[in-house]
C-alpha cells in the first residue's frame, strides 16, 4: 500500500475518532447522532477510504461506546458490510449526489445490525430500535451529503487518496 494511501486513511481514522469523542454522549444507544458517520460518504469518491473509515469506527467503539467487545463486532461489521455493499453498488449509480443518497439509505437500512446488538445487550424491542437507529443514521448522513459535496469541491476526495 502506498504511503499516501496509508497517511490519508490514518488522518480519516483520526478525524473519525476525534469527532466520535466529541459526540460520544449522543453517539451510542438507540439514538445515534454520531457525526463522524458522514465520513462513510468518502467511499463514494474512492474505495481506498475503506480502511480509514473502518479503523476510525473500531477505535471509536473501543474507547467510547461502553459496550465492549460486542460493539467492536457489531459496529465494525455494520460499517464494513455497508461500505463493501456501496463499493459494489457504486458501479451502477452515476453521479456523486445519487451515490451519497444511496449510501445514506444503505447505511440506514443496515442499522438493523446495530439494532440487533442493542436488543442482545439491553433487551430493547427490535423494530423500534431499528427505526430509531436508522432514523438517526439517515439524519446524520443526510446532513453529510451537502457538506461532503462542498468539501469535495475544495479538496477533491478522489485525487486526495490516489
């Protein structure tokens, strides 16, 4: 792996962790307004961001979730599955904004994995928990669409990691 790819992914992971730490009180449980989830949109620009996002999720869950190993398994799995699905789907969706919209819906749907985790840990009702986690993910990633679009105009995410 090129040094540039490693460096950019390390920066993404670090930014994810810092933002995750800032919003930790509202980043876990049945409502998850985890601001760093907007970094999930980087995958629509270049699949090489995968490892930076995953590392950021792993470190954030390790130090700030309070649920221990189970959040490492379920949280990282949800992100990895969603990112890998989006990499595959991106071939069929043209345009950055449509890809980010699909990504937002995809991540919101896969919050079923997080809902399942919360059912196991806290014995919460699955459908309500899925609805609340999906809604909070949808809101955060929806807000992230224009933000990441504008940042891309300035930073060119695709070229930043190539």
